[in-house]
C-alpha cells in the first residue's frame, strides 16, 4: 500500500466525471488499498479516486464503523433532509453547512465484484453523497454561496 497525493483546490481532475470501472483487477484492488491508507493518513472519513488523480468510479469511506469500499456506486433512492457542516480533503481550510438527503439507498460493487445494496442514514449517507459528488465533478462548495463558505477548519466538519 502507498499513501497518494491528494489533489487540491482547482486541480482539473476534481471537476472531471469519473469513468466506470469495467473489471476489478489487482490494480483496482491496490488502488482501493492505497485510497484507504491515504484517507486514514489524512484523517478523513471518505475519499474518491479522482481526489488522488485517478478518474475512476471508486470510493472508500469510514465514518467510524469500519472501511467501506464502493465500486461504480449509484444512488437509487434519497429521502429526508439534513443540514450539517462539511469539509473536504481536497479543499483544506474550507467548510460550510450543506443540506443533503438524510437517507440514501446505494447500489455498488464490492472488491469481489459482487453487487451490494447499502441503506445509509445521517453521517454515512452524507459521506456517500459527498464522495459520489466527487465522482461527478461536484464539490461541496458548489452547494454554497461564497458568503456561506467558512475559511477555517475549526468548524468541526468531517472531511471527505
């Protein structure tokens, strides 16, 4: 495993739409391992592959219940709303109150190529939405007016 460099700020890859993973290979498994190590090293709770310069539909997350890996994730359902502070490993020093769905149902593949369905709520649902946004070239700041962006990292927002 290796810690990768997290792309930041205006790096163009953060605005690219990631491509689906056609097959789970040893290289994809290593990439997932590197992503997890990078996320933990940066004290984050989520990381999308394009945040480390790879435009593939891969996400790793750990909101305190263990590592979750999603390959080609797709949100099937959203319900409820929640508003809470968010931050991002790719936008250090910035945070803001973002409104998202409180509950999501997600379909993805695991590293064995098996289809999984996750029902997530609260922080886990927020993290999934944040990371899938990354795969679609969307940053959490896109949901905010410039005046709503907090320019310090003492807001208590979890970073994904």
